[in-house]
């Protein structure tokens, strides 16, 4: 093999690798949306004012804190795996936190926030599950409706999240138990 063919082969390998990574991210997300286990999360309102972000509804997932026996052993920003279950109303709960992802259980990557030693609680953030993207035209109306309904009652708004292995993807946003697109269509001009 001459030098030119070797360079072309090397270039082709680099291009293939650069295309494979984003393709795998898309495939994994779509696979999770098709086959992942569904969890319904309560949400809380979050101040959406940020001029530098795109069009989306900014979410605050609950629970925001979880009881842990070793609360002082966690550090701010530390990655953890929230093992999920559901409560009697069908909403997601964190059964426990693990430092490593347990096999065969639905888990979501979370980050440790500040610890409340008195209550034995660790505050959580849900990276990657704080934005529900929508079209440029619909996002402002959805954000306004979400904010108004989130302030009224705890169960007026929620999201469904598909979890497959360690991958979690927001499936839909609901207002008054209706998917956001249907809710906006029904309440258009009201």
C-alpha cells in the first residue's frame, strides 16, 4: 500500500469515527424512547429567564432531596445514581442513591447538591432532565402555561421520562394530564 492510499484510509477512519459518535448518541436516545421504562416525575416551577438559551420549557424535577444514611459522605457536585421506584400516585421516587450504577435496575444519573445533616437529606439536581425542547413558535406559550399551572397545584404538571439502563430521556410534558401539544391546541386563543 502506497503512502497516498494509507493517508486516504487514515482520513476515512477519522471521518467514520467522527460520524459514529453523534450517530450512536441519537440511536441510544431513540432506543430509550422506544423501549425504556416510563417514570412520571412531578415538576416544580423554575425561573425561566435566561437570554442565552434556546427555546425550551425549563423544568425542575422532583424529588429535589432524598434521605440517605451517610449524608455527610456525599460531596457537592458528586455524581450518583438514583435508583427509581414509584409511589402510590404513580410518580417517581428515589428509593436510594448509589455511587455505582446497579445492574438491572432503573437508574438516573444525578448530582449531589448540599447536604442537610439535621434531616439526613441530600439535595439533588437532575442533569439532562431539566429542559423540554419545543419548536420556536410553541415554546413561549408552553413555558407560560407550565409556569401558571405549576404554581397552582403540585399535580397539575408532570413529565414522563423513559429510562433504559443508565440512559434517561424526557418523553413528554403534561399539563392537567394532557400532553403539552394537545393542551396548547385545546387552549389556543384562551
